[in-house]
């Protein structure tokens, strides 16, 4: 199937579709994951990509960043990294007898934080203010970050050796957590033959400018959400707060992100209104990392947050 976009007559949507085509030429066989990543971009929501090593987390982040005409930095996080390695440091200049601030890699439009759970909680927290406030503080000064500012973080599962659990308050700063999964046999055969992460990735050119990205982000809140769909979203998140297998449900911040992501998904489908399927498709990737499940059920079995939210989806009536 061709991934070449069809012109819509709307320059912003055409640019967005070209970004999607760029990604799907390199990141094969996962259209739902590509959609979720673009929803994060359009909704101004930071993106967490979590899965086992080798399934394409970094490839997805790199091709997405290369498709945008934005400044880009990649931070390979390690256990010995300090917060100043991310934010920056003040250096004394003997010529001027004053301190000069050297900006760290956080000062970019798109920041790829690779293997975020390989570094210590102290360094992880250095990202928190930037992600939440789009600013950093150093030596008594507050510095705003250029817009758009978007963090794409990757992490391996917590049970892997040498990883640090991300605290709930930092997880809640990510609009979506994406799970990639293994490719199908046919797609994996293409990956082996073509190695798109090398040739196709290097050939990827930017197809959206900084102004285009900001313009489409500004359009997202204008997408119409019917009152019945707001009630449906509230029914879903309230069900997580009273579920017998959850210790903590979705927060109001999560509800806002849920609605905003649904509006972004509507734009991606060429609509100026949200439909129930937008909410259903995004409930798990937007909300699963915001809840805390009980470790064991009464019969001794474990159940994941994703499984619980899928159950919630089935139990809440969809508006007609």
C-alpha cells in the first residue's frame, strides 16, 4: 500500500499527512502507533514510548523529529548523568569576571530523551519543570523554552536490569504512553530486507515548518466536542476512580489530555469534530500510565492497567 498522502487543499493537513507518510516509510507496519505519536505532537503532549529493546522506539522518535523543520537534540540518558547535563551549567568567564550560562540539550524544539529510565530519579526530575512549564530555572533565573517544545522519551520495561521506576508525577506529564509490540512476520521480513532505519531514515527530509507545527497545535482546541462526548469521557475516567482493581484513577489533568488528544485525532482524520471512536482509540494510551493498579487480585493473579482500562471501555455505554 502506498503511503503517499492525498492532497486535501488544506496546507496544514497536507503537511501533517506528509509527516505521516515519512514515518510510515521508515517505521513499518504500525499505523496505530504512528497515529498516536502524531496526536502527541498536535496536542502539545509529551510522548513516552515504552517497549522491549529493538522494536523501533528510537527509530520512530528520530524519523518523527527529522520530518519537522525544528531544532532537535538527542540525550542518551545514563546512570552517571547529572541534571546540569540536561539543563545546562554556569561557567565563570575570567575575561568578563562573570558567570556565563551554557545551555544544555533541553533547549531545543524536539528533545529525544533516550532510555529515560536508565538515569537516576534526580536527573529524571530535571525534565519535570521543562515538560510541565516549558521553562527551566538555573541560578535564580527562569528561562523560557522556544515553542514548540516537545519531549519524546523512550524507556525499556521496569523489570529490565539497571532501570529506575519513573515516579507517578513525572509519568503524568506525558500525554501518551505508546507500546509498539513486535511486528508481524511479513513486516519483519521487509525490515530485514530493506533496513529502513538506515537508508530510508537518512533520506527523510523535513516537511513541516516551525510555523506550521504551531498553527496546527493552535487549531486543535477549536475542534468541536459534543457535550455527550464530554460526559462519555467523564464516565470513563470516573470509572477508573471507583474501580475495585485500581488504587489511583485518572486525574483531572489526565481528563484534559484525553479530550485534547481526541481533538487532535479528529484533525488527523480530516474532521472538525470529535466522534466516540476518537475517545475509544485513545483511552488506553492516554490514561493507562496515569492509574495505579493493585498488585494482586483476590485470587492471586496479576492484571495490567491496560487490561483494566479495556474492561472499563467495555463497561461504559457509548453515546449514540
